[in-house]
């Protein structure tokens, strides 16, 4: 039995069609008529239900065919123009070093040296959201995001309660939400810098701040915009913008991913390095 939706298991030929990203979504978004979202008893927009993200995200920047699991894709980046992460020079060099050590098919690769933290069942914001496959549950004072992979969940307080101390770092960070009209705005701090934004080494540090905006723009579509700010790594804040599509609960299967699984153990035995992180901080 497949543990994830079949679309995530697709195999692609070299002539596979380019998968849509931010440019295609922005063109579609511009054609949508004005939409008044359904509301809960408290008057807030009803976002409840199952939502899925784009099929892909191997590389959040636009890229050509990589391998049978990675078709050509448009960029996920809506700003800056050109769809590239605005890295500082040292950070771009590190990203390229990681990419050269993945044995995925890029020119100039070395022996495989690195492995995606997701292999170890580790997710973080915003990658967990762009990957999709979660349920929105709205309760008084909070919004819950329950993911159908790895048993992850987020409880997002809708309050002015301050974030926890900046020294506390977590995989999913520390979220605070509020409504701006029909848009749920989620401010996330305290995200550990040990994870990636995709499978090919695009990264951030533990100084990152993520601001997510969820707007129901059609009965079955959320406009998801995320702003990523990290002065340690990037030259400026930047954005991704993508659609989240409504799914059916029966299409979302429980996907158990446990620390200590054989893939993770085998990866360590083969000598794959954990992402080295920023400022010399190593992994476990």
C-alpha cells in the first residue's frame, strides 16, 4: 500500500511537461472573479478541510529535468523577479557545494556527500506547507494544521501572545496568527536552521522569520503567499506564491515516518553528511 498520494510517486521521462509554479499561478489568480468566502459562526473565513500543494518542489527555483522523480518545474518564487533566491555570495557558494554532493544529475557533481533532512522524517515551515497534504481545523482561539505525513501538526494561536524566547528553536518553529480581512496571517519564528526549503539544498539559518498568508480565493483554492526573511543568509526578504487545492479526506492516508527508520540508518552507515548548518554548527 502506498503511504503517500500516487501523484507524489510519479516517474517522469526526459520529455515530461514542465510542472507549474508561481508564474502559472499568478496568471490564473489574475483571472479569478471576486470571491466571498464562507464563514464560521465567529465571522472568520472557513478554511477547514484537506488541502494539497503543488506536485513537485524538488527545487524551488526553475529547473530542467533532473531524474525520473524530478521533472522540469517552474520557479516557486514570486519575488524577486527572475525567480531566484537572493543569496549572499557565501550562502550561494554553500548551496552550490551541497547540490554538487547530492548525486542527483547536476553537472560537476562529486561523490554523494549530503542527504536531504526530509529523509530523516524532519520537516519545517514553509516546506511542510508547500508540500501540502494537511487538514485545517479551526477552533476558538486557534487554527490547527494536521499533516498527513510524519505525524506533524501545528497549533497556531490567534492571539497577541508574544513568541517564545528566540533561543528556542524547533523544526516547525513558533507560530502566531491573526486575521487581516479574509486572510489568515501566520508569523513564524524560532525555526531551526538545520532544514532545507527543498530537496536540493536551498536553505536558511536559525535567524529566519517566515510570514505565511492564506486567502481563500475560490471555493476550492487557497492563495498561499509566504515571505522569508533571514539577514544572515539572504540579501533581502523574498516570497513564494502558490495555490493550495482542496482535496477529499478519503484521499489522504496516514503516513507514518519514524526516527530510526532503516533509510535513515542506512544513510548514516553510507557516510552521508547531515546538512552542516550555518556558523559551523554540525548536526547530530
